[in-house]
C-alpha cells in the first residue's frame, strides 16, 4: 500500500505491479484484498500451531478440499514451509533481505 506523509493509505499496489510515488510517501504491507487467501493463510498458521499436524498433512488437506495454492495449482510442502518461516506473515517486514 502506498501511504502519504500523513499516514493516509493512497493506493494498493499488487505483487509485481510497477508504480511511481512521491519521495515523501512510503510503502507498507497490508493484508491481501482477497479474503479467501487471508482465510487460508490464517488457517495454516493456526492449524500448525494448535494441532499435532505436519506440513505434508496440511498440504494434503488443502489439496483434498480443492483450495488452490498461491500460484493457482496444488499446495506443496515447500510452499507451506516457506510461508510458515516467512517473518512477513507475523507482521515483521524486513527489507532488503535476500534470503
């Protein structure tokens, strides 16, 4: 999200989208505008935290329910592992971090 110097949200910027902004504005992370993606991400973290369940079982569950993965296909163990390790999902935006 593009935010002006007063802290007002000005424009949502989607992943991979090019944009120009005034120098005094900054970019901040916000929840996806797709409520289903937010719901799935929250479910993943909650299920992993509260249940005795592994990453492979989470992937199998999502695939059985027909929930598309982040790129529209199946869920894979590596995808879920990277989501669970990603600090951004906990609200910690780290920039410019390479890995």
